C-alpha cells in the first residue's frame, strides 16, 4: 500500500530502480521510507540509488498460499544491505523453495520483479534475492 512517504519507493521500483531515502543532514539511509530521520530527526531527505547487494540476515519458509497468490513453499528473506549495517530489506528467494541453499551472511544480489497491481490498482514490483555467483 503506497502512502506519501513510500510513493517514491514504489515508483522507482516500477521504473526498475532500487532507490532508498537518505538523510540530508546526517547521510543515514532510511528504510522503510518515513518523514523523519530516526538518527538525527531531520525532515530533509533525498532518494539515492543503492547497489542491491547485501548479505542474508534471516529467512523463513512460508507454507501458506494466501489464496493461491503465493506459491507454497516459498522463502522470504531479510537482507542486510552493503550500504549500511542496519539497513535490512525483505524479499523472496530466487533459490531453493525450501531454503536449503541459504546461509547466514550469504552474499546476495537483488532482482526487481514486476508483480500484480495492489488494491489501489498500482503495479507492485517485488524484490527477489539471488546468491552472488549462483
């Protein structure tokens, strides 16, 4: 669901760009998008491209189909981005559906995958993570 703070995120994903908010005052990256910086409190921000590279922080194997919209099983990853240690983004795994190919700190790269429209009719692009070199 898009809102005032997250609209630029979803629009960038739809264009095939991975952009994140960055504080104009302290240069901290922000995820999820929000009005104020959680480090310095500044309301001044800009959107910048990130590498899309990171390391697996955690994952779960989902066995719920959500009405057939999500394959079962599927793996949901949390990935710690290379740009900032506390910047953790969710996504799905491009690997084994049971997560047997995953390990903590495994280097991964993002792929942006166009998805179905959300409840507002906006196209939703999702993050899918693949092992680097795999």
